[in-house]
């Protein structure tokens, strides 16, 4: 078992194997159809899986990494800026994109994409999911359009002066905090649309 758990790739593959076994057990005791309902469920599952990665990393940055940086000795900070942060930002930005795309696909499959994006007030569910979708879209734009370009400068991935690095680090942090702020009502709207209506 430690051989599996000592490798992230083996751990993830094992998680999918376990999922497949669970699906076999469930399908042997009840009917499981790979139809429209399953397609809708599958994209919701991928959407939630991506969203957990995205928001989990967002909250890691804001609740752990950013507040801890002033307490880390200067000689140890390169471990964060050269190794941990770039890797975390890789998963962070691609999880944001995957969450956005799977959410739009899910809304299309379930027939509420237009009503949600136009914030149709005649249906509380569409209005609530629409608000959540717009907040998520703004957050994804912040990731790709502001946070990532500025983090590349702040972390030295692209050439920047010391002043540009400092300004970029502050801008990335402020937009990351903006996303943290938006994540609270966004998650409420996403979950509420599925459970209150």
C-alpha cells in the first residue's frame, strides 16, 4: 500500500480504479444507464472535481501561503517561489479552466445555459445558478487574465525588474483575495441552485 501512496500518479490511478470497482458493485445491484442523465451527472462530477482543486488551491494560497510568507526566513523563500508556487499555480489555473468549461457544458446539457447567463428572474434556480456562473466566470478571468500573468513576473518566470516583481506580486495577491471574496457567494449560489429549488 505504501508503494501506491508514495506516488501521486499511482494514488490517482488507484482512486480511479477504486471508483470503477464501486461503479461495478453499484451497477450489479441496480440499473445504471449511460444515457442523458448519466452524461449530466458525469459533467457535474467533473465540474465539482475540478472546482474542488481550483477553490482548494485558491484557499491554500490565501489562508496558508500568503499569510505564512512573512514568517519564512529569506533563505527558505526560494523553495516556495521556485518550486511550490509554480506547481500549485499550474494546477490552479488549469483547474479554473476545467471548472469553467465543464460548468458551461453542464448548463448546456441541462438546458439552462441561456437563462442562467442572462440572469432570468422568472426562475429562482436559473437566477441563482446564473449568478454563480457569472461569479465563477469573473474568477476564471481573474486567474488567467490577471493572477497568472502577474505571478509569472513576481516569481521570475518571465523577466521583470525588482519594482515590477513587487507590484505584480501585490496585484496578483489582491486579485486572488478578490477571488476568495467571490468564492463565498459563488459556492452558495452553485450549491443553492441544486438544493433549494
